[in-house]
């Protein structure tokens, strides 16, 4: 590890750096059919392929304002209830946007946040959320502008200032970042993230002892802060405090055991302490981790290239790029998932299913891959296996509307109508504009109703309002019942 210039990376807001995302790819469109007592109808669900690029050195990742996963559904439902009662409440739209973003619905979140700002342009927290949505989509200029607006609206917002400092660091504007960090420390002198950022700035100016002091304060405030522990270890190496560096790196590795630079730092400290046997073992581990990281970085680059080709309609080029990504790192779940998506579009269902399965195998907490795999299993007739995948997806990501829809339609196909209705209602709570979910729920409610009941008719009419083309998918009996009721919505 070099002792020349600062090697610290800064994490102003949370203990692990936020990966920054490519725009979400919507696809593949996976058909899922379920049998109702009236008829059978094919419904289509979409799930997202997400590519994550690793943050660069010196990149700050403040925490977004989020709702815990197990509270997303209730938070969305409560916000929608509040909006129905108070249509002019900017705070209610802000709560809805925050909850939707926490659930992974970026577009729905942005729509809600924009409504909040139309009602109250001075709502700092709404500008903060808008900036976070832009940052998630890698739209850095828009994110910077939004974070500035958040700070202008509320100069006492620590979260907004940390986010602004983060993105200024990312742009190399250290002076601007320093101003924000100093402002945070005026508001909250023991803010661990700001202290870590201050230490990084002090390293930039060669003030090693001041930097070490800032990093110590950061980890004293938050002991489980591996980035600050690693920064402290790097600084102590430069100061020649081998024992202190060893302790700092060991604490960093307690929370991030696969961090190659922390392992390398520990090895360096051990070598200086004379423990050559353990030092060589740690150097070997660091080299292996660095090699794996290099492979992953190359895989991520190929995956990004594949997504760009997929967006442009070049399926052959996308497949080649995704296969190249997998060649670099066979365990890279995102590339397996994306490859499965393109293969599915090409109707190569067998290989697509294999890729979705591989994505789930290598990354069991990958909710979107589980939803894709589940939909593929539905197409193969394995409803039990599909339900297991969908249940895992909504457990991992309760705000994933498409997975609730997939689960609901598959449960209906199994005849589990009560659970199916619950899941479809949850999908619509998260995304009221999901026409296919309205249609599925309407058919489910109509399955035991003669004549067509009011609840079923309401859902079916809403589906046709949102997507008139769905009329062609209605079973003849239902279409006739809607038309004879005199309240059917004509195609627009």
C-alpha cells in the first residue's frame, strides 16, 4: 500500500458505499396465465434488470431517506389514504414518494415528489428525495441541482448537506464539499460521516495527525463504520503507527471481510510488526481479492455495454456482451439475469430459465431475478416452484409491485383466490396504474359472481380505462356482462 498520497475513500452517510445505477431496464415481458371459473386469460408482467457499477475511490455515499422494507406497503397505503383526504398536502405526496422510492418504484416516486413540489416548492425534504431519485438514475447534474435546492430551502438539513457534499466530492469539488462538511459539523459536531469526510480533506492537505484525529472521532461516534476504520488504518500506516493500523484494519474487516484494500493494509501492518508468516498469508488473500475485483469490474463494464445494446435494439450484441461479462465473472448475477431477459425476448425459454436460475443461485437476495425465474417457471407449468420464487421476491422487496402481481396471478391459477386477491390489492396499492392487475383482480372477483358484481365491474372498467387494448383479453361472458350493464368503458 502506497504511503505517498491519501488513499482514503469517503462515505459521508452510511457504512457501505452506495452503488450507482444504470437506468433500469424494463423487461423481459413474461406471460403468466391463470385459470378462473369464467375463463382463462393471459396476463403479462414485467420485471427490471438492474446493473450496478461499483463506486470509485473518494466517492461519498450518504444514506437516502428510506422506509424499511417491511414497512413499505403500509407506508404507501397510509400515504395514499392521506392524499385521498387531503389532496393539497405536499407532505402526504412526499411521504408517498419516499415510500415508493423505498419500494423500488422510481417513476412513481418522482411523480409523487413533483406533485409535492408543485404544492410547496420550499419543501426541502422533497428536493432531497428528488435528488436521490436522480442520483439513483445516475443523472448527476440534476441530482446536484436538487440537493442545492434542498439546502437552500432548509440550511439546517444535515441530510441535504451531506448529499450535496457527497456529489461535490464525486465531481472533485473539494472546496465546495468542505464548505458543506463544515456546515454539517456546525449543526452536528459529532456527525460521523462529516468527520470522516473532514479527515479525507485533511489527508488531501497532508495533515496526517489532524486526519487521524478526525477518523478516530468518526469511529468513536460510530464504531461499526468500516470505511472510517480503513481510512484511519491508512493514515496510521503513513504515520508509522503499525499497531494502531493493525487494529483499525482488523475492525474494518470485521464488517467488510472481503475488502481487498483493508486486507492489504492489515498485511502491511503485520509485516512492519514482524509477523511475516501471517503478513504473507494476508498479502496472498489481498491479491486474490483484487483479482476477483478486477474480474468483477470488467464484468460490470461488459454488462453496462450489453444494456446499452439492448436499449438500442441490438439483441445479438447484447447477448454477446452479457456472455462476455459472465466469462469475466461466472458468478455475476446481474449479467445472468439480463442475458435471460434477452433470451426470453427471443423466445429461447429454456436457456432463459437457466440464466434466471443462475442469477438466483449466485445472488439469492436478487428479487427481480426471482420474479423473472418465477414467471419462467409459470410458463413451464411449475406453479409451485413459481410461487416459491414470487414469495421470496416480495419478502426480499415488499415494494416490488410486479412481484406481488405475479404472485397473485399464480395463486389464482392454483385456486388460492383469497391469497391471490390480497396480493393483487397489494400490487395496486403500490402501483394503481397497473392495468393488468386491475384486470386480474376484476376477473378474480367476477369468478364466482353471476351477474357481474360491482367490485369486479369497477376493477375491470379501471383496467380498460388504463389500457383499452385489454378489452380483447376479456372472456366473452365478462365482456357481455360489462356491455349489458351499460357502464362499460368504451375503448379510447
